[in-house]
């Protein structure tokens, strides 16, 4: 079984920065897709960013592009999310997710494609 543990969440003010980290433990092999999602109260889980080993690329949602930066180590199954210029609308529980196999480009933002999830870490941005 694989366990993912996120860390780094907290309460900050608008304009501040936070760095989230995620590490996998258990019976893991190197992953192909590492991603961050988030879920605000009363809303569906939302794609934030992803690293794809196959394409060698990173993708971001429109709402975070230019402010957030994802870093991934597919061999170690670790990832981080540097979040700058935080806004109140970034408030959510942030989840890391791993897919051992491949995901086609058009489905990278689909949370149902991922095998393993962390428990989530709360990020609250006050105005």
C-alpha cells in the first residue's frame, strides 16, 4: 500500500507565499504522473498542477499559472508546490496525487485518473 503525506499548509495573508510538500511511502515504484489538486468548501476537487514524466512537461490551471510552481522527483515520488502571491480564492484543502501508469494529456486534470491520494493540507488565505 502507498501512503502520501502532505505538509506545509497554514494560514497566511493575501500576497504571502507558502510551500507545500508531498512524499510517498510504502510499496512504491517510480511514478509517471505527480499532481496537485485542491478542494474548497462546497466545491468539486479542482486541478492545480501536474508533472508528467512521459511528456517531460508541467501544466498549471489558468487560476494559478504564473504564481505557483510545481517541482517533482518521479524516482523518489516526491513533489512540492511553491505558491506565491496567494489570494483568498486559493483557500482550499490541497491534495497531492500519484499515478503509476501514464495518463493521456487531455486527462491529466481528471482526478479520477489517479491511483493514490494524500490526506490533504489546509491552506487559508485571508484578505
